C-alpha cells in the first residue's frame, strides 16, 4: 500500500473497479473498500503527506491532525454504512458514484492546501450528482442539473478566492484564513462564500432541499453525510471564531423549522432538518472556543449517524412503497416494525433525549454559546431544539409509520442489508449517547464538559417532554398542521420561476421590438430598391438606351460649355 | 359499547385503539407533572440545584413552558406560513 497516498484515494481508485465485479465479489469489494481505506488512515500518523511541487505551487495533499481526523473517522464509518445500506442495488454507477463521492470528501477533509481542497470540492460535486440522476426521472434529471450548476459554481468561486489569496499572500496553505473583507481580504471572503454555499447558508441553501429528496433511496443517505459536513469542516479549519457565523448559524437553526412543519415529503422534511442541524455546527464554529469547536465536531459526528439513520428509514419506505409523502402514508409500522424502531431511535437521537447521541453533543455548542455571552443566539438555539423535536422527533416517525389513518399500504419489511445498516447506526446512536467518552476522546481539544448532570438531564427532559405534550394536546384536537399534497416555494422560486418569468417578460417586450425593427428595416430597404428601380430600371430615365447621336449631342454641349468657361477664365 | 364495536376494538392493534391513546396521553401528563418536581425542589433548595446561565432559566418550569409554547408556536406559525408559500403540487412542472 502506498504509504504517502492521501486518505480517501483508495476509495476513489477502488471504486473504478466496481463495474467489472459481479455478485458476492462486488458486495465484498463494496464493504471492504471503506475498511481498507480506514486501515490506511489509521496507519498514517499525524503530519503532512504527499508534498509535491506543481508548476509554481507547493501542494500538501494530506495533512493529518486531530481536527481532520474527526471527519476522517466519521466519513469512513458513513461510507461503510452507506455501502452496506445500498448493497442490494444492482446499478454499478450508483456504487461507483457513492464511493468516489465518499473518497473525495475524505480526501477533502485531509487536504493540506487550498488547490487540493478545490479538486476534492469539485470531485464531490461531480460524483454525487450521479446519485440524483440515478433515479432516472425527469424531476431528478432537472434537480441534478440545478444541483450541479450550484455545486460547481461554488467550486469556481472557491478557485477564484484561492488564486486571489495566493496572489496576495503567496501561500496556499489551508489554515485559518483571517478576517472577512471584500476590500482588504477578498480571497478568503470568496472562499467563505464558497464554503457557505455548500454549507447551505440562508438564501444559499435551497439546492439541498431541491436535490436531496430527488435522489435514489440509497443516494440520499450518501448525500446527507458528506457534502455539507465537509463544508462545516472547511469552515472550522479556515474561519473558526468568525463572528458573522454565529447569526448565520442561528438563522440556519430557526428558519428551516417553519418550512419543515408544512412540508409533505418526509425526505424534504429531513433536508430542512439537516439545514437546521448544520446551523448548530456553524454557531459552534463561529463561537470558536475550544468547547465550541469540540461541540461542532462532535455534533457533526453524531449528526452524520442519526441523520443517515433517519434518511435510511425513509429510504426503506421509498424502496418498499414508492413514496415518502406523508399524505399517502399511514400505519406502515405494521409492515415495517424494525424500520419503525430504528427510525424512532434516530428521532430520539436528533431530538437530543438523554442516553441518545444528540444529547451529549449538541448541548456542548449551546453551553459554549452561553459561556461566551451569546444570549439571543442561545435562545434561538433553544427554540430550534423544540423545532427539531417537532419535525424530526415527531413528524418523521409519526407520519412515516403511524399517522391518523390507515393508508392501506402493505409491504415487506426493508431488505436485510438495509436493516443491518440501520441496526448498526442505531446501535452507534445509543452507544454514543450512553458512553460518550470514546467520541470525546477523538475531539480536537480536551473535553471539559459533563453532559450527564442532574440539571442538564432534567431541563432537557422538561423541554422535550412538554413539547411532546403540546403535540399530543394539539393532535387530539386535530389542531396540528395537516399534511397536504403541495409544493412550498422557497428561495428556489427565484431561479425556477422568477428569473425565467423575467426572461419571458423581457422577451415579450424585446421580441416585438426586434420584429418591428426588422420589419421597418425591410420596408426602408424595399423603398430604396423601388426608388433605385424607378430611375435605373428598364423604365427609368437612367436605364433607357439612348441613341448614339443623342449622346454625341450631349457631349458636344458639355464641351461647348467647358470651352466657354475656359475662354472666360483665359480672359 | 356494542359487542360489534368491542370486537372491532380488540382486533385493532393496541397502539391504534382509542383507549390506549387516552392511556398514553394520561401517562404523558403524569410524566410532565413528575418533571416539574425538580423545579419545586430547586425553589425550596432541597437536593436539586438547577444550573443556569441566564436569570430566566431559574424561573419555575421555564424549560417546560418554553418547550410547550415553542412547539405550539411552530405549529401555529405553520398555518400562517402555509398561506404564504404553499402552491399546487405541480407548481414547477
């Protein structure tokens, strides 16, 4: 095994062999690749690897330290779980795309310079779009195109920022990039915007809710794990302690709640929920203290697992009944009891119930924000915590597997590989919640946080159980927001409706103006032709055939006039 | 309850029966009341101390009331928000 090969490259290279493998050999290969890649990572100690000179640029293909290792570990774990979950899929393109995507995200998390980061950044975009297109529907094709344009656009902005930064400083090192300023520090500011697009900052977020629910049942599980968390890592590496991240993150935690409450497609609900969870991590990165960075890193770790678990359970529903629209589901728990059970574990983890993973990670960020005096932010995060319980803790399992009526849908339980993947992920969600010490042990900084204090457990239970009481109280009176088949417009309305309408409106004015201009020009040209024809045509005065004698007479007359003038001049 | 209704109720899975849901609801209320006990103990300074960052956290049942109201507000806001952003299912088609 090449010792200095950057982590993740084995996954990318190994994935290229997938199309030539069949049956059990392919399954074994899919499961072995993440394990081998993980072993490779473990074999590499802290330090820099793959230092090369490319033209004038000094590149460091891999830099392994405590911060990048958190993402390295969880990305490998996610790659393995996703591979197991999608083992039944026959389409080799999906397997290839999934593992290349995972490998490039891992390589991105270990990138030691900004050019390497850019290459991985774009490779994640290009490889992951095939997970959306693999659904082979018109909607997924168009959503994939929009996703690709935005993701590659983010990469182009990143590259522009990197080159400007290199021009200003002569450095490509992926370290803390300084303060944001369009006038004094343009390069890092563009890099920040590029990270913000992938991290789904408010108003830059809607590619996530647009594309993820259109991917295949297994593809969305892959997608949920890597892109956005790579950007959280990039923010933690390049912009930790940047204050503007705190209000951005706070808004991210709050606004998706209001979309999730009215969304009918449960995978879209989870996409909004993902946005909300990213907000907690962004706040942690923005606060920037050791506890806050630990909070963001541990939350990213736990979040990848419980969010994957929730997407897996919805993917199992999609696989079995072909839809995840709440208005079309009901009482599926009868057919899919194990999937229901795992979904509830994911729901309790994301809601941060004690003994589940969210409880021991998310609270670190809240405590760090409170410690640093971010009062309003703390209240927003607390509000968002109740929101999480609503859309992910209750809405997903309730409308996915129970609901108010029996939909009549009867199906088989999820395939064995899906159940195994869900089972392992659920086990890890509970395991981290009960024994957080191993997770705390791999965090970037020593952990000075005790999650299981009587006060923390009681207050968290009060928040969640009383919110649960509100749900029961409202549901018994049928006062909760009904699940209706609909489309809820978000910022994507700008590029899917508004801009096309403006273009059509412009065409409505410009088209007739252009036609009138062309018609006027044609008329003017026709008049010119007619005028010329009247004088130079066969009947025109200049078009006639004159007698030679007439011509001679005219010439004699002209010469006579000339002679007269010459004579007068001579006098 | 007639025999037919009783038979139908016993054929329905336990979790879907009206009686079970009522029982669970009452159980939830009991748990909620139980969760208020630590706040009483905190006020009386008996065996439990609530660790707080802000003064409001020290109020009796702050987290309980916050959770209930926040959840209800989110649901209520959903009705209003839906009027603003909801369109036909094939809006983008």
